[in-house]
C-alpha cells in the first residue's frame, strides 16, 4: 500500500522545523533552508562563471552574460535607461525566483514560492521600493500617477479612486500570480504522479491503466519547467514596469 504522504498533493508544501532555538522561539525551517540554498547557488555560480572574465567566454560565463543581457534589455524596454539604476534589484529578483522555481522541480526539494507569505513579501519589497523612490525623486508630483493625462476634470472623481485601488492591488496581484501558478502546477503534477503510484500498486492491469497518467505526468513536468521560467520573467518585467511608474509618474 502506498504511503499516504507520497500521494497527498498538499504534503509537499508542509513547512517543517529543521532546527528550533528555544521553546516557542526562532526556527530554521525547510523553507528557510531552500531560500539560503537559492541565494548560495546564485552567488556561487555567478562568482565562479565570471571570475576569469574571458574575452571568449566559456559555457558558464556565456550563461551568466546571457542572463545579464536578458534582464538588462528587459529593464531598458520597460523603464528606459533611467531604470538601469535598478538593474541589480530586478536581476536579483529574477534570479531568486527563477532558481527557487527550478529547485522546486527537483524531487524531494521544497518549493517556497508556492507559499503566499514568501511571494507577498517579495511583492511588498517591490511596492516599497516604488513608493519610496517615487516620492524621493518626484516629491508630491508622484501622485500624478493617479491622475491620467488627458482625462477631463469632471471624470477625475471616478478615475482617481480606480487608479488608487489599482495601484494598491499591485502587491496582491504580483504575489498571487506567482504563488497560484506554482502551487496549482505542483498540485496537478503530484495528483497525476499519485495516480501512477496508486494504479501501479494494483499489478499488471494497474500498470496498463497507469500509462495515461504517466504520459500526463511527463507532459505536465515539461510544462512546469516552462511555467517556472515564465513566472520569473513575468515577476521581473512587472517589477520593471512598476519602477517605470516611479521614475515617470505622469501617464
């Protein structure tokens, strides 16, 4: 009989303590562990791949340069050349989400981007950067963000509240988009994989019945790799667009 934890699609998202410091105190969890591993892998790879700075790059350096150019072009196209001062911030977010999502595709690894508290914290960080820099650079003119140009004055009482609500909902939409896509994909993948395990335990006829779920599991796995990369891109490009609003608040 299959272990219930192995087929339960929700069990993979359970946060567990690895080390607890004091009763009811600070805990180092599996989620924290994989955040540390994510940052460590990114730093180690970037330092290793760019240490030689060869004119003719090797494979590792080439991947780093491609990631650099990809994010740099994204920031320029979304926020202009003035937005390049935020390139390190957007690059760090992109790599963090990308590697975290890819870690989640490895069996027995933990996907912390499937937790709304993590994605919401990242979204709040973006939101805070936009607001602080917006007021720092533009002062009260940053509030022009809520007054679209060309809108008649008599329509503003309706348009301004809509713009304010839309702006305040950005952290929610940014965090839920990433969280929901990763969560739904992993649950779907675990459900089909569970069908394979359950049917396979029934013997020869069970394995015949498990062929379709097995094919679906392979297909969903490939799709999940695509979604993992795509969601990192979407998070970064939306961050760049929000930063553009802080730099150029006038519509």
